[in-house]
C-alpha cells in the first residue's frame, strides 16, 4: 500500500505548496488527483516519487519510507523525455540494463507490440509523432513492472483524439500487471474515465478537499448519464474547493461522497 501521511512542502522562497495531505492508495488502484493550477498537484507527485523531499509528513510504500527515487516507483511526465541519441527500442530498454541481452530484447519487443510500435523499433525519437512518443514513454515506464506508476498530466499536450486513444491504451496496458497508478490531471473527463477514486485539491496551500469514488464498470461509456453525473460531482467539488468557507475533507472518511444529493 502507498501511504501519504500529512505531507507538507514549503519551498526555500517561503511558498507553502502543500499542507497536511493524507491518503491511502491500495495496490492496483487508479487514483486521479485534480485541482486548479498552482494547487500543488505536481509538488505532491514529486514528493511521492522521491524527486523532491517533503518538508513534513512521510510517503511509505509497503512500509518503506520514500525519500529518494525508488526502483518500484515509475514516473511519466507531460513531455515524453525520450533520449534523442537512442532508438525507440533502446529508449524502452534503458531501465533494463541489468538483465541479460536476450531477456532485454524479448521484453522490449513485447512492449513495442503492446503499444503498436513494432515497426518503429529502430526509429529515432525525432521521427515520432507526439502520440507515438508518449506511447514509448508509457512502455518505458511499464516494462520494468513497477509497483507504482506516477503520471504528471501525461496527455495534456496532445490533441483530443490522441488523448482519448492513449487513455484507453493506458488502461489496456495497466490491465496486464495492474500497478498502482496515481494520475495528476486538470481534465475532469480524463479523471472520471480512468480513476477508481478522484482526489480534489484546493489551493494555497495545496491540500485535500474532497474524495469521490468512481464506481463505474470498465470500459466506461463517456456518453452515459452515469458518466455525466460523476463529471458533475467532480466539477461541483472543484467549484466548492475555491470557497474558503467550505471545510477540508478527510481522505480517510466518506465525507467527500456524502456531500452529494
């Protein structure tokens, strides 16, 4: 289990980015973190990844405290961040250098097939479209089979059609090994189509405002009335998160769901 216990982050310039953020994320669960710009979503993700140490509180994975990058935690950023001097295949296999060459080639070939890029194995990153490059980034993050995969707005720079295609593709890949996914997004539709739970943050400083369980079966019909209802719930929570008279929600309670009528 991934446990976020009262995480706080104050930067050296005095900016209070996060305050008392707590959540428990179960193995294999998909959790979306959503909120307005500047509410600390990316700061939270970097703390979970061990890329930026929290000022207070702790992150633990299976009772191990995370204070630096960890082999069981992968990260996908908004930009693919492929290594331009390596081929597509070598980018995917970059984190498998400790494996025998034959095993590495087999894993890379399987990953290329799963993301539909077998014909691009020898291509250079500059020869890929934005959607293809992000598929390579997803394959690179998943091929070592991390226990937790963190995604920092991975599809926000893509057009709507490509974004929807990659959302569905991510779910297909997740179903293979079911790692825990923590997705930071500003897209309500994306949060509802992907997540088991949506954590709504409020800004200045960033903290948890509401928790909404998305109990819809997969694959999810984006055009269904139930889907639209969950989108309204998230949008309402986002609106209320800006109202200072509304109290914060406790991540371990059901208050976030009880607020709906």
